[in-house]
């Protein structure tokens, strides 16, 4: 390749590094890069300049609840790993069944102390509502004494003969929440959970009319509860 | 088994990553404490909204937690990898917001004219709020070079979009990007000398 041909790639290189090429252009550039030592050298040389860009922004202090929510989710996820592995070995219990339980646990989202609207709590304490979003559904647990109220929003209308059932996991055991959930016209439903002590996960499944003794399908939304 | 927090604090980022890959929450917590501020600041700089920056930061760190094993030390530092994850998430967030284009930090009337009035007002407010944020290496660049780099890196615009916005030939946009990066790189090299 002569110098003139190479100028085109040199011109594209900065745009490539800044993420300003289209996917097709990126693919084309990377094919060239693979075999071009000159461009590889330039990429290496420019790398510190690129890395300086995110460092150039004005420092903002992240809210403490971000750390709290993140670590709640991470700890729930970390705890779930050995349990899921153990369940796989023993093939026992719905929640720990690999096809269902592990995926549900890995997807568990806990947003501790998340501020709901303006004027919400900043502290992330145990009395703050927990909110999670999954499959387009919003689930909020509002603590009240020893228990709480579970609110669901953005629910789809259920097929005929189906209801929603909420479940809690306490000390590794799955328990049904007595009242079944039926979405109203606005796609909202709620139910009370009498006792939240020791509960580390709340989930909702779709069940046949009348509910089930144990969950029969994948959770449509799952929430980890920080201990 | 999880390493204790004190032990994790003594480890370099590159030593923490294998632990994060093995789902060690303490190692991850140390990583967040070291880089969470920079990550949130970058997310805020790109999305221009605190709640959105929080969401983007959380998604990015969870992605790192779940894909920690994919970090390749040969391709750069943990911090730069992590910030690139944040940047990508933030740009995706902007793109997912239909009709809500990234904010600009420059007096770019041509670009603003292409947006609805409500968005312009929002952007004006954000722009004023964040005026003067650009600093360091990029802040020393000639305006036209800083502008194209800003639009690409913090705005997520492609070179052709930038060319259209600024009514410039694409070659000029790419040339300014290169000149800008060269200048930043040169200043960094001088600083090291």
C-alpha cells in the first residue's frame, strides 16, 4: 500500500478511536488494522489521549444510594452463586432449579432506598421502599411494620384462566403470599405481605386460576431484599 | 472464599479483577470505591441528568460484575475499561431516548436549530449548567477541534452526523478529530517528559 492509500486510514483512525465511525466503517477499519502495523502503532500512541477524555469531566459526587443499591444487588448475586450451584447438584427445590432459579437469581435486582419521585428518602434505610424493574414491569415493596405492601405496575392483561401469584423466599424456603394478584385495567395490582422478616427474595409468577402450591413457571419479576 | 475488605484494598485493580470474576463482593466494592466517582461523573457528563447518570452507572457496574472475567489487561487499565463500559452505556441510554438527543456544551446553533424548541430549551439549560466543565487536555484545544471531539466522545455522534450538524465536509471533521487527539497526546507526552 502506498502512502496516499494509507492516508484514508489515517484520517479514519481518530474517528475510529472516538467511536465516531458507523458499524460498517468500524468493521472495515478493523480489517485493515489487523494487518497494518503503522495503524496499530498509532492506535497505541493515541490511546492515552483517548483515556484522558473521561478524566477531563468535572467531578460529581455519586449519591450514597447508588453504592447501597449496587452492593445490595451484588451481594444478593454473590450469595446466589453457591446456592444455585448446590441446587444444581441436588436438583431440589423450585427456586434453586437451574433452569428457573439460577436465572431468576442472576437477574435479581434490588434497588435499596431508591428515591421514589421528589422528596424521597436519601438514606437507603430498611424502611425505604424497594423498587425493581424487570420485563417492563415495576415492582415496589413498601415496608409497613413487620410486613409490607407489594405493588406491581405495567402488567399485561393475563390470558384467561391465569392469575399472578407472589412468593417470598425465607431461609431458603419458598412461601406463597396468600392473596392472588389480578391486574386492574391500568395494569396495576397489589397485595399485602404480612411478615417480611428473614425474607431475602420476593418474586411473582403466572399461575393457573386459583393459584398453586408452588411456583410452576419462571418469575416475571424478582426482587432481592437486603438483609 | 471472599477476601476480606482490608486485603482487597491492598490489591491493584488488575489483581481485583480475577476476584470480581469469581464473584467476590468485597473486591467489587473496592473497585467501585476507587472508580465509582469517575464513572458517575462521566455518565452525568454524557446524559446530563442525575437520575439517568445513576441508572447508567449502576447498569455499567452490574455489567462489569457479571462480565469481570472478560477484562483483558493487555488492552489497557481496569479504569479505562470500566469508563469505556460507562461511556457505551451512557451513549446507548441517549440513543434509546427517542427524540432526546445528547446535550451539547458548545454554542452550536446549527445543531440546535435542527431540534424541537422544547429540546433546545432543555439543552440550553443543561449547557449553561455545565458550561466550563470541559477542562484539562481537551479544554486547551482550539474550539473547532474540541467541538468535534466532544460531539463524538461525549455526544455519541458519528462523523457524518457531526459533519451535517456543523455543515462541514466529513474529511474536515475527521481531520479535526485527528488534530485534536494529536494535540492532546502531544501535551500528555510533554507532561511526561
